[in-house]
């Protein structure tokens, strides 16, 4: 009988009992093109209703996201990965960090939109493939790919992103942007908006994603008494996200405290940028241990591996021979090539 309703919007009622409450999810699980073409301004047609204890949302927002992900896409074709079992917390942590550094969480005319703009467009396809939703649009000039955009505007998928981000954002500016989505969804969702910044930690992949968005590695030369020395640095630079004076200082200062011991080296920090020297034998280990555990996913992964090779040639071995400096110059050019492939582009998020 399902064939008789092939072009209809089939409404399925799912009731799930949680350990500390119950919620009712009423959603259209049909994936026909009529539903996918609806605008976020017509969210009421989807009848998304989440009822139950608000404590459920505070306990584990990833779990909430995963449960509704499975519900929304439970009738997807077998080839579609989105049954939710593949969703990994480390990947989700990375994605949130990457989004906070590089995404646009937008709204207009009662519509929600999520956009990631990247010169390294391959990572956008990886995100699309992993999440199983959204579209990648490629922009060319003279038949050469310049950059790509990952765009999510489907109402159901924006709802899932809201559930993923709510309570898991670290940057106040991003929390404020997500609140605009909450204004659109609040009449349909009985879920508290979580305005508290989640704690930054070296025990999850958020900083890896944030680094893929706004981080880099640097090798600089300087002279002391006519002898050439090299400074190896890990840098976070996010001027677009922290345009106001000292707006980014709290978040960057927290990151620097996690990666940096004041007794070991001098930290250079501004309102929107931190530079952490890796020249000290103990200092660089904190950074390397983190990124070896939580791998970068863009072309910066290749840059990071070259950076590690350079560190083995520099730390506790300066002043360097002319031959070693020439070798490092070659390595640095390769490292910078991978960094340029991931150079941040796009526009400031003014939402």
C-alpha cells in the first residue's frame, strides 16, 4: 500500500520513552522531493514537537541529536549512512570546533541557514558524506576551482544542527547566533536554549576542528649576533570572529593556558590571535600529543606532519648548520603550500 502514497507526505508518529522522561516526536519521515523543498519558514508543516523534561536536553545533547537523527532518517534508502550508528563523538567535537571557527549560522525571513566556506573544498564533501545531508556548491574562475560552500537549509537538517550545537558551543558569538535559530524554532520545540559556554578541553577534538578552521604553523627566522635561529610557532588567528577589542581574549587565553606553561616560554597574545612558541623541548610535547591524538582533517594535517619533522631538527639543536637551514627552508615551503590550500576565505558572519 505504500506505493499508493508515493507522492504524499506521510506522517509517522514515533513515541520514545527516555530514562528520565518522555518526549513525543511527530515528524514526516518521507524523503520525497516535496518535503525536501520546503522552506524553514514553513516549519509548522513538519509539526516537529519535542515534549518532556528539559533535563533530558542538558544531560547529553549529542545523545539527543543522535536519537532524532535516527528518527528523522529511519526511512532513508539503504545506501544512506544516516541511521545514526556511525556518528562518533570525536568527529562531532571536531565538526563543532570547525564550525565555530569558520561557519555562518544565518537566518533570514524566518529561515535557518548554515554555510561553511572553504578553499579546501574536499573537506566539505567529507562533511556532507559523514552527516548525510546538506549540499556542496563549487565556485570556479577560468575553469579552476576557487572555493566551495557546504550549505544546509533544509528545515529538518537545520533542526538537527540546532540540537547538535545547543549546549556544545564554546564561543559566545556563536551562541548568540544560534539563539536566532532558537527564536524560529522555539514555538515548535519544548527544549531549553543553553546559553552557557561549554568548557574548552584538551580531552576532546574541538580544538582540532577550530585549528583546521583558523589555526596554522609557522617557522620564522631571526638573527642574534649574526647567527640565524628559527622560531617554531603554533598560531590561532580569528580576526573575523573577534572584531571587537578584547572580544576574543577570554577564549584565546583559555586555550593558551591549556597548551602553555608560563615557566617555559613567552606567550604572544592579542585580541584575536595567539602565538605559542614550540621551541622548548617540553612545550612542544603538549601540542604534539594533542594533535597526534585528535588528528586534523583538512590539508593542515599534512602541514602539521611537516611541522613535526622540522621540530625534530630544531629543538635543542640550535644554532643550526647552513645545510640544515636549507633543508628546513624546503620543508617550510611544502608546509606553507598545504596551509595556503586551507586558507580561510569568505565573509564575516554578521548575523
